[in-house]
C-alpha cells in the first residue's frame, strides 16, 4: 500500500511545529526588543554628543568680543568643510546679520532644539541659541542626519530580520515535524491492522527512547497481553465446540433414529420431534456464535479478492426468491452503477443474504424488498430495503449485538444473531453497516469504504 501523502494541515497541527513556531516567535520578539534597545541607546548617545558639540561651539563664540564675533563666525563656517556645522548671527532687533543658515524660530535660549532640513540638503539640525553681551543672538547648529539614518537602518534590519526569522522558523518547523508525523502515520497503520484483528501487528519503534517510542512500547505490551487473552478465550471456545457440539449432535442422531423405530407411540414421536427441533436451534446458534468469533478474529482475510457487487446481489435474490414467493413478497435487485470491491466473496454474500433473510422475516405479506448497488462519491453502497415495521432509532445499534431482539418482534422466528454476523463481516472488511428509516420499513446500508483496502468502481 503506498504511503499516504502528508498534508500541510497535518504538519501545521503537530506539536513539534507549534512549539517551534512559539519558540521562533519568542526569539523574534527578543531580537526586535534588542534592536530597539540598541537603537534607543545609540540615538540617545548620538544626540548627547551632538548637543555637547553645539554647546562647546556656543561657549567659544560667547567668549569672543562683539567686534571680532562676525569674523570668528565666518572663520567657523569656512572651517566646516563637510558642511556639518551651521551658524547664524541675529541682531538685537531680530535682523539676520550673517551665517550659513536661514533664520529659525528660537524656542528657548540655552536649550537644544531641532530645526528642519537645511535648504542645502543637510538636516535635520540640532541647534542651540545664546544671547551675547550686546544683545545679539548666536545660533549654532549641527547636522543630526546620522540619527535619522540610524533609524532607517535599524528599521530595515528589524523588518529584514523578522522576515528571515519567520521563514527560517517555518522551514525548521516543517523539517522537524516531518519525521514525527511519519512515525505517527506508521502507528496509525499499525493500529488499523490491530483493530482489524491482526494481533500479531506491533507499533513501530524508532529506537530513540522518546515519547513516541514510550507510547508505542506501552501499546505493544497491551496488544501482546490482549492477544494472549484472546488466544486463551479462543482455546476455551474450541474446547467448548469440541466438548458440546459432538455430544449434542449424537443426541440429535439418537432422537432421529428413535423416530425411525417401527410402532413408536405418536405422542412420544411428537415429543422427540420437538426435542430434535430444539437441538437443531441450539446447534445453529452455537454455529453462529463460533462463526461470529471466527470473523471477529479476522481469520478470513487470506481469501480476499475482487468481488462484483451486482452479481452478488443477483445471487442473493435468486437464493431467497422462492422463500419470498411463499409469502407473496416481491424481491427486486438492481445495480444503479457497476461496482466491485476488494473482499471475501463468500463472506459478503453471507452478509447480504442475512440482510435479505431479515427483510423477508419482517416484511408484511405481499410486501416489497429492494436490493440495490449504487455508487456515491466513488464509494460503492449496497442497500437492502423493506416496507416492514422498521427498527426504532434507539434500537438500531442494540440489534447488532448478539441475541438482542426488540420487544415487538418476540413472535418472529430467529435468535438475534443474523445482524451480528453481518456486523462482524463488515467489520472484518472495514466497511460500515448503517440501519436507517425507510419510511416505511428499514433500509440497511453496507458502505464499502476501507482506508486500508482498495475499492474500485467500473
């Protein structure tokens, strides 16, 4: 059987992927916080250094005499070859005297403030203003674009790092989730085999000693113990079959020979016939119980092959048509779509026959029974429908148990084992048996879907 393809949703739902994503999210948050802290500290340090340079320039210019101040400012402007330092001299009445920057609104003397980008392209500027002894105002400023450039760089780093980390986390999460998910799929296949009756199957062990190995080991011990108990029960059942069926068969043979005795009293003969009938019922029930046990043990998988469902329902109709005719019941078999399944032909015929027999028992005289095959969404479905009293919704699962019979059918012949045999056969094939209301009557559906076996439609 080819391995089932892993789906993205299955990988995304694994605990490994979720844990990796969570740790990646925590790591990403840590990286963002770290970069933000680096940015804040760096920007603060650069601003502090710029403020210090501007204060030193202002302090040096304040100490210059009013007569030499213009020449000193011109010298400072000429010395600023990189265009990073800016100066402005304003008269007492607010007129611009000289400088390499436009007049700016002064927020407060002695306190640093920001100025928008200069017309020459530099900026923003970090400025400081001070009043001279003769009432003039000196403004010194320095290009502060390094902080803005730092902000842009840090933003690009944060976004780029976040995208790279997210992609890396997803890739690592997928890579780490594939192997555990494949192991879980192997365990699912093993559990399906065990559930189908193969108690020799075991959960695969990777030899890592991790939680999956611990779980698989625990399940293997449990399955081994269950297999031992089932083997013991089977041994007891075989012993019962050997010890009881043979003596009961001998008793029935003795009674049969007694009936052949010449001159036997008619009253005694009637009692013997009744006892023989009771023994036949007991032996039939005993055979049915052993049959159910054999099916539930999954001992018939070796006979699986391709089964034509249309031919199967025709055979079942031909077998039970005489019995139905005696009660005036019409049986119709129809194949709405040709379909075939992988299974045991004899067992599936037995299951369909039991459903038809059950329908004949409960259908009213001159009633109608339909046996059909149809295909829905690629899945073959066998349906047996009658127009009898049906089964109450609360009893439809209970009637699949051994010996269970409804309170309103006590006068109908049977032991309550027919549907149990059908349920055992469908379980062996991994098919689904559904009882539903036909309004009126009952419709029994065998949905031939099996995750482990091929199902084909022609």
